């Protein structure tokens, strides 16, 4: 007895709704069998093909006993055989067909048959850009050893400040569109929605949404060790007729931790002085937390995904970052030679030469438009804010292609500098 295998794999993608993708895989195997009767030859051929398509060892004796039919002619025989095969394989095989039977005339037959296996799977597809194209980060609620902070002479609980700053961090990092930001706070809302999906009121396809929760690649942990806001004591004849101005102070520690290993990939302490805006106590308080969160986000982005000029045509400068503050100015740098540590041979990034300055004139969700206010800039140059904070940074193992930037993979994902 000899055998021949022919596998045909066909993928058919259909979308039954906006989020559910149906995948149909058809696998076909051919088997050749020899016997002293037509039925025996066909039986042997089917057993051979069945062993090939299953991908595992098949007990030919037991299959032959359960599946063999005395006659292989007619529609009834094919129906009986197909049903028996489906039963034996627990539905893994759909049907069979006889391709050819040869009578050698010396009491020997040769049969060639085909067995088909069809597999249909459904999977829920998250709307929009695949979350797997970006590294997943979870913003851990900020913690502090302080009980409260002084905001314009009033006591504000550290717990309230932590919750609000965490939300500001989530908002500012999400707006950069460089990370898949994971929710770790709305657990009650998630559980409620999960119970609805699992109830009898929902369709079976809704169940495909379960089991899709992403785990974080990185955790962002912050500690707001100091926070205070007071009225600016400086006065003048002009200032006396204007709204109050304020001075804020904050010290914040933060780190990025690799979830899989708990390795600290990035650690930083920032001491900040700033001037929050607002016409009320609540507005000044919220603007204070927003400024601190944006400072953290800005530093992260400038070291991981520095803003780049992506177009200079039509008399305007387009940069690859949206939701920026109109009027904000950035220094522009041209990247130079790659540098390496002489001891560890690790990349230190690339040299930078300042070539100009730009100012944001318009900003939308995904990109911003700027004008040149000094020097000459080109496509590919990076942009950095003027760092006014006193910060000490630990940056583990930067292996980036561009200075401080992420390497984009062929599949659309990213390799961060500290990977």
C-alpha cells in the first residue's frame, strides 16, 4: 500500500458584523488504497487519508471496523460513510469523495479518495487600530506618604490629589497615541458589562468579547511627595488691576516597571515650579495636577518618542504629535552620529545639533501645525521643549535607532529604547 497527500488550505474571511471576524479553513487530504474488492480499496484509501488529515496516529483496525461499508456505490453509501467518519472523528471531518477506482483485472483494485475537513472559527476584532501595534501600559494610581497638601491655604487630601492626577496622566498619555493605555480603575463598570454579555439577553457572538483583556507590558508608578500652591506675593501697580497669579511647587517620583520581570526600566525625580491658571480654587487645583501630569508625559515622550517633523511642504511645518498647546515653542535638533558606551558597547543615542525653533499654531488629535520662528528646519528633525525642571534620570539600556526614540517594526509594533 502506498499513499499520497494533498493538502489545500483555504482561508475565507467574512465579517458578520463590524467586530466579529469569521474564518473558514478547508483542509483536503487524498488517500490511495489497494484491496481485493472495490469496497476494500476505498476503505483503505479513506483510512489512509483520514490518518493524514488528523495529523495524529489513527488506529486503522478500529476505524476499518467501525467505518467500513460493503458497497461504495451510490449516494446512500457515501452518506453512510460520511456520517460514520464524522462520528469516529467527532466532527473533525466533513465528508469524503471517491476520485477514482481502477480494476487491475487480477483480483486487485486501487482507489483514490479525498477527505475534506472544514473548520469555522469566530473572533472578536477590537474596533480601530489593533492594540497589539503599541506597547500596553497601565497607569497605577499615584501614591504618597503625605496625608494632605496645601492648595491656596486650604487642605486637600492626598487621596483626592492622587485620583485626579492619575486621571490626568491617563488622559495625557492616551492623547499621545503612542501607547495602548489600559484601564485599571473602572473594575465595577467592567464587571457589570461582563455580566450583561454573559446573560441570556445577549447574543452568542457577544461572548467573543470575553477573554480579550490585555495585560500590561509596563506599569507607570508615581509618587507625589510634595505639592503646594500659593498666591504670587509679587505686586505692582499694573498687577493690582489684574487677576491673581499663582505659584506652584511639586516634587514627583515616577518609574516604569516591566510587568514580566519587575525590572525598573526608567526612574526619575522631578522638582517643578510652575504658574497654574484659574479663576477659582477648584480651577487652580485641577490645572496644577494637569501641569504635573503633562510634565511627566512630556519627559517620557521626549525620551521615548521625541516629536518629529514629518512634513515641511506648503509653507508649514507638520509634526507627528497632536493635542499640543497652541503657542508652545520647541527647539529643533538635527540628529547626527550614533554614539556608544566605550565600556558596555550600548547605544548612547545620537548627537544633536540645534537648528531652529518652532511654535505651535494649530493642533488636532493626531498631528500639529507649527511655524518657524528661528533657523531652518527639515523633515526628520526632532523637537524638544526647553527643560526647566531639575530632574535626575535613570535610563536603562537604550538601544534605539533614533536618539531616545522607538524602533518601528515591520508589523507596525515598536521596540522601546529600554527593551
